[in-house]
C-alpha cells in the first residue's frame, strides 16, 4: 500500500485514472444521497451510471472488481430509467429547480 502525497494548496491530487474516476463517482454518490433537488439527483445518477460503465471497462481493474462495477452499473441504469427526467418546460415553475434556472422565462407557447 502506498501513501498518497499530501494535497497542495489547490487541493489537487495525482491519482491514476481509474482511482480518480472511482473517487469522483463516490463523491457523486454522496451528492446524490444528500440532494433534495430531483433534477440534480437525476443528473448525478446519469453521471454515476456513466462512470461505473467506464470503470468496468478500465484495463487497470481486476476481474472480481469489474464484476462488482458491472452489477453496480446495472443497478444505477435501472435507477435512471425508473426516474426519467421531466422535460424542462413542464418544470418551469416548480420550486425544486436549480437557482440559475428559476429566472428563465417560460416558453412562448405558455405565455398568454
């Protein structure tokens, strides 16, 4: 087991590709579990699904761990498909929208 170098002032780390992808996926999973925003959760779930797919294909991953990743990918794929994203127009006035989208005008067909 090797020890990682301490992070620099900018908090960057030098991780091998598979480890960086795994670390990002775990961070996304934490965000997914803590988010109250359905749109954010859906987007994070899609990215988690994608990351798990690429991790399962990574040449640096051994066979048993690859199997675990493939099963996790299947689980997240079912989760994403079970909760598809709603089209933005139907969510134009819901309180759960991201702050940067709350001020967008509704489509012209929804005005008068």
